[in-house]
C-alpha cells in the first residue's frame, strides 16, 4: 500500500510546510516580479549573475548579488543619492522568500512619497510594531540576554535587538552589528540556517511587514526537495491540495493587492524594550 507520509512523495511534489521560517528559501520569483513591475524602477545586471534595482527617486538600491558573502538581498536607502546610506537591510541567501517579498513589496508601495502613507496619520499606518507581532504569536522574551531577544514557541526562530551604544556607521558596514536581526534554524542564535539584518534607522513599517510573515504560523508552499534536510525533523508537512488554485499564485496575488491587510493584525501592547524602535532619522 503506498505510503501517505508527505516526505515519501516525489521530490518535486508540492507540499505545505509549517513553520514557514524553516521551509527553506523557496522561489525568488515574487521578489523579482515586485521590483521589475514597479513603475519607474530600473534594472541592471552585472557579471552575468548579479541583479541591481534602483528606485525612480534614486534613493533606494536593491541588490541580489549571488556571489557576495551573504548572497541574498541587500536594500539601502539614502536621503542624498550620492551620500552615505541612512539604513541598510540584508537578507541572506537562505532567507525564506516570503519574508523578503513582504519587505520589498511594502518598500515599492511607499517610496514614491518617502513612506508618508505608512507614518502616523498616513492612510496605511497601523501602529503595529514587530514587538506586538511577536507578543501576539506568543513568542517569549528572554530576559537578561545581550542582545535582547524573543524566541518562537518552538525555540527555532528568534527576533533580537542589540542593546548599548553602537556607532551607526559600524552597522552600515557590518550587518552582524545591526540593531535588529531575525534568524531561524535548529539553533537560531549560534548556528542559524538564515539571518536577516536591519540597521537602526530602517523604517519600522518595513521591518513590521517582514515580521508579520516571519511570525505567521500559516503553512507555506514548497516543492518537497526545497526543504533543508536539517529542518525535516522540525517541521510539519502536508500534501498540497491539487484540486484548488496554486497556493503560491494565490499568495502572490494577495500580497500584491493587500500587502498590509493580510499580514498585519490589530496592534497590541508591546514590550517596552522592543517598542522603542523608530524609523529613519529624516522620516520621524
């Protein structure tokens, strides 16, 4: 009798994986699409493999440099297009693409008016913070740690904040010194499978968009062979419904039409130590 174990399916079979932060990076197509379809954005390809996007205002640069140290996506914002970046965000090559796409799609939606719609009083402002999202999903704060962090219920994902003084240029040059970090894996603190870094002045609404996906327990679609081997004992896998529309297409459509509405729950009271996160120096 054939096995009903989803992990015994054909390696190319589509499955639903939970939690999403252990599902592997998946397909980057949704990230490329959000940038290539953005009005006025330009694209350049260097060295045959590296892809760069620039916003119409020339303030935002997005790089997918495959052979770089992190190999994933680096996003920078500069008030003066010829100046030092105000903030830099880095998603390494193993970051689940849904987390990156939430950031880039929200970025594209807001950069045309310097994110005014997402600031207090703006039509897309929710008041939701990364801390309220981790609290909502019952992530536990680990008191007395440096950096301060909250940990997912299964212990395999963490969201952390550096404490103490740090020169802002240090974190711009060295992502590991960034004020904010997401990571996941069997040991998300010391040997994470993937990491995302956000420097101090990265706008809160952009981090919140990624955190909403990061903390969301909803299973994500993957081909079976895309799941990292070291995560297979830590995840739940179910057969994808073949009689319904492709969940990846449905998810991409939903993100493109209501990015914030899907992922951002009503704001809750946030732990004091994480609620102090602020946006760009020039956007406060």
